[in-house]
C-alpha cells in the first residue's frame, strides 16, 4: 500500500507545509475543548494488532496486512477504538494531553495521533465505524465500490493511492484507473489486470489524467496528505485510518463494511 513515502520523495511531489494537519489539529482540539476532555486524564494505549486480530479469516490472501508489510495500530480511549495503518511498529501509553503534544514528524507518531483521533471522534459521535472489517467484510466491500463511483461520479477516471488489490481489480473492470504505489515489488507490474505506477515518479502525470482521487487513509500517517488535499479534484478516502479526518474535514469516505468502534460492540462481533 501507499504508506512508505520518504521525506525527500514527498518534497519532489510538492512542498509539504502540513496545511491539512494544522486544520485537523485545530478541529480535534476544539472537539476536546467542547467535550471537556482536557479536565480529565484520558488514558491512551496504542498497540499493533496481529493480522488475525485486524482482519480475521478472509478468502483472499494478498491484502497488505496478511503480507506483513503493514500493521494496524489500535488506540483505546474511554471504551472506544480507533485504528491507523502504519509501517512503523511500537506501543504507546499516555494521556490524551500526551498525544496532543506529540511531534507529528514521523510515521509512528502520526499513526498514534490518527488512531487516537479516530477513537475520540467515535466516542463523541462524530463517526461510528472506526474498526477494520473482518472475515467476509473485505469481499463485500469490493462488491460495492463500482456502484459508489457510478452513483457519485458517473464514469470517472480514477487515480488510486495505495494498491488495495480487491478494490483495484473491481474498479479497473469498469473505469480508467491509475494505481500509484511505492512498494518496489509492485511498481511497474500488471497484477490481475491492474497496472501499478510509481507513487512518486508517476504521481503528477496520473493526477493530471484523473477526475477523482481515491486514497488510502494511510496518506495521513505517511505525511503525504497535503500533496492530494485541495488539488481541485474530488478526494475520497477509503479505509478506517481516515475515519476521523474525513468526518472533521468533510471528506467523503468509502468504507461500507467497517465496524463500530465502541468496545462492547466490537467484542460482540
């Protein structure tokens, strides 16, 4: 997936000024103030999930979680869960105040921040489905993606940020699709009819040819969001990572099979 952009690669796409995160941070802090969360010590525990915990038993075995190239980090706040994809592994425990003070200058800290934001947004009722779908969920999701784009964009040319095989294969059968990825094992290949372009070198050309951007929420964690936000083209996020940001920033999100982040709901599943 599109999650390992290095700083020098981002700068070749566009000078990243953290405009998006500055706006997102202000919105998040306003939510915390409105809900009086600064007055209490909200404990945050963030830990990476195993593939089985994250996605369960799926028919396909080519999802990035199952290939071990990324992990799903999960934050728990006040009985609610938020998640974020990251290629950086580690645990974190601290207060909400500690999370707000994190320097958002690397993939791991951004993943902690985003996962926590998702959990808090869920607790405040800004968004409900902040937990990754499991078992048959990914297959159900890809069967709905073509209809989503037909209803909202008619017959668009799509640039997809992050190679998600099931979604890409469904879309490429119906629309012109340019898939951008940074995994060297994928770049330059055509897999099951999906041609995969270099997420750095080919980004500008693919964007120029596309009508809509369909992006993994991981562009939040890898810091590349500013390269695709406010480009003048519609941006649609997919996955659980972008749940809270999509709600705060009024960005459409496609994630029809994701689960409620409330802890007791999650355990019933």
